[in-house]
């Protein structure tokens, strides 16, 4: 498996299972309806575990543009590969979101609230204030990346390939994402991953969902810009502390 294929598949599985748990909890008539925030955060954590497990041996399992950018800033990943990795991640996220819709489409059709339908695909603020929402995403992503640097040591192999998240296995990162969701996810839904939000939001816009409304593009810049800023700050601090 090539690194780009691994990033595509790892991100696809992340979104299939992550957006899938949201669909199971919020859509009308599902077995998991009204399961609550604990179920959602646990599902997302385990989705990270699956995505990292699959992609880790082949690409280092970035499965998140913020990870790719942070490693490049820290000098642990080639800038020439950054755009290719991000494209693979976004396409994987779009594919995962499509599969969620395919699986839950009968429940999408029965769910009348347009905001609930959008929530399956993308994040949104509990209180819409762009400055506060941006800060939330910056802080959440900073915690994610700064901790990942110390989990993995931001190491590379002797041949120059990124080890990334796969260096110590998927479980520590799953626990990290879980605690971020539990502790910091209440304000914006903790995107902490531009591909996680942008890819599914694009699919929400183009899929033939009977009850969908606006894709909230006026907010879409926050879960992209916030993680990029947060990952850059985490990489800068990691470099300064070395």
C-alpha cells in the first residue's frame, strides 16, 4: 500500500466511523438515537484507533492535515508531500461521509431537522461567535498536536519516511482524541482536523438528501483555520523546547 492510499483509506475509515456514530445518535429512528455525548466522543476516539491502525504502517497515519502540516513545520516531513497528503485526506473524508449517507439514508429521510442532518457531516458552534469558536479549535488542535509530538517523538525512519502516529500504535492517540472531545469538545464539536470537517461538508452540499438545508459555509472556515493555527503553534513550541 502506498502512503497516499493509506492516508485515503485511514481518513475514510475515520469519517465512516466518526460521522457514523453521530448519525446513530442524532438521526431519527436509529438503534442508538439519543445515545448522548459520551457515545459520540467514544465513537470518534475508536474511529481514530481504526484509522491509525490501518494507515500507520504505510504512511505514519497522519489522517489529518493538521498533523501533516505540523510535522512539516517541525522538519519531520517533506513539504513537497504536504499537498498530496492533504488531497488524499480530504478525498478519504468525502468518501467516508458518502458511505455514512449510503448506510443511514432511510434515517436521513425521516429526520426533519436540517441542523441535525448537517451535524452528522460537519461541526458547528454551540454559541456562534467566530472569535471564540476559532480559539476553541486552536486550543483543541494545539493539545492534539503538542501531545502527539511527545507520544511519537516526531520521529522518522532511517530512510527518511515519517513514522508519525504509527510509531507507538493507535491506542494512545485514541485516548488523546477521547479526552479532547470530553473536555474541550462542547463549544464547537472539536473538528481539530480540517479534512474531517471540509470533506463531509462538501458531501452534504452535493448529496441528494431529502431533508437537508444550508451547508453553513459561513462557518466552514473556522474548523479549517483553527486547526492550522493550532498545529503551527504546537510545532513552534515543540521546536523551541528542544
